[in-house]
C-alpha cells in the first residue's frame, strides 16, 4: 500500500464512522523510508476530549520511537 493510500483509507473510515458513531479524532503519521511503521489512530468518543486525543497521538509516537530504539540496541548487541 502506498503512503498516500493510508490517508485515503483513513478518510473512508472517518466518513463511515461519522455516520454511525461520534467521531473523536484521527491521525495518520507516515515516517520516511526506514523510519518505522506508519501510525494510524481513529478515535470514537461520545464526549470528544481534545487533550485525550493528543495524548494518544503522543503515546503512539513514543511507542514507535521506543520500538526503534530497542531494535537499534538489539542490532548493536548482535553485531559484536
């Protein structure tokens, strides 16, 4: 799937969700090549909380950074 297709796919999800539930926010973050996996977030929230949305985005990004750091350290250990 192309990077731009991830945004189109999320747009379709948002359109669908808005017709059946309360939309709480969405984000698609696509890093450059070799930068890890894309991060996709779609929140449903009957009482949308902007702070909670951004906290979720930050947490997902921190998890991806931690995963990359762990992989880097693991690669260093096996390269000895």
